[in-house]
């Protein structure tokens, strides 16, 4: 199935949480002199217009990044995120939203590398166009894209040559099998490259698969992990729709639990759609 297009959801509450955390993880990785790779299993289109096209249909960004755009007195990690988005909106008006690979590119150093997978043919074309717009041609060594599902493609990349990597696993979960695919991919990836940092995004739904996936990930005998969930509204009476999202992170920076404990109450306050908004945070870091 290839019906999912992230452009409908660009800049929403799930993107806010995911990208705040991603930028902090990359910032931590860059503290060491040794280069690292960023691997994205489901990269998307790269850049998303917010003032036209798909994003305007539901305008989900209005409940996400828009609520932080002009907010004052934000914690540093949220300011870092807003500042990163502002780099791509030079007129100070929020017109476009950079996806995970573009944000990662903006945060990485000259010797770091990006390896991106995107199966959707239109989004793959747009992804390459997005990097071309940043001055990178198809022959550049820093960013490599493949028109492939990252669940399978990642096997050829692990372990990465520098033995350091941040891996974002962000599938659409269009099919229920994606939850099982995530667990199998993570299990195989850890066997190949146990020291990488793996960021797994998942939706909060009124169905059992997301929690079952988290339970299975916890049973992989992980030494270090973190799980954060962010609910923006009370689950709907009819049982449909996403009421929040979560991130399960393997080998997170030791600084991440404290950072999230500081920003999650602020995100709940700023992005809540009703009184059901809340968050959970749990971790085990040796």
C-alpha cells in the first residue's frame, strides 16, 4: 500500500515531539569528534508546503508547530526546534515545514552522512528535489537516497563504517503488519549494530497493536531505552483516529530523560486540544 502521504500531517503535534527529540539526539551525537550516520527508514518527501496543497486540507500544523511559532519563554530544546524550522522560513512567516531528513541535514557536520529510504515514487522524487534545492546533486557523498522500503534496505548499511549512527524508524503503519516489521527490523539491526541509537515513532490509537509493539521491544533485553508518549486529546468515542503519538528510543543519550521531563508539561500546555492531554515518560539507562 502506498496511499500514505505525510504532507497531510506535516508540522502536527507528532512531528513536534519527534523532531524536538531528533534534534536533541543529533546534537548529542555531534559532541564527539568522530563522524556518524543518520539513517531514515521512511524518509518522506523532505520538505512540505504549509500554505498550499495537501497540508492545507486538515491544517494539522495549526495544532502543532504553529502554536509554538511565536510563543515566548520556551525551554531551550523547544527553542532549538523552532529555530531549526525558522531556518527554512526566512521571511518569519511559517510557509513550509522540513521533514526529518532535511532537519537532520541541517544539524549535521561536514563529515557526517545521511542514508535515506523512501518507497513511494512521488515522495522519493520530491525528496531528491528537496536536497537539490539545498544545492546537493545526485553525485554528492553526504546524502544518499534509495527508492526502497527501509525495513529491508537498512540491512546493507549496518554496521555503518564509522560505527556510530542515529536511526529513525518512522513507518506509516498503514498496514497492521508494520508493527511486527518494526520489531523484526529492530531485532535484526541490533544483532548487526548493537550500539546505534534507534528512534521508533508510533501512533497512539484505540487498538492493541502499538502497545503490543512496545511490549515486544522491551522484551528484547535492552540495556538502555526510553519511552515517551504525548496525548493531545481525549480518545474519540467512536474509537477512530490518532489521539497522540510516542517515541521508543534504544540507546538514548543519558541527558534525554531530564530534557523530556522539562519540556513535556510545556508541550501539553501549548498543544492540548482538550482536558485529556497528558504525557508519560519512562526509561532505563544503565
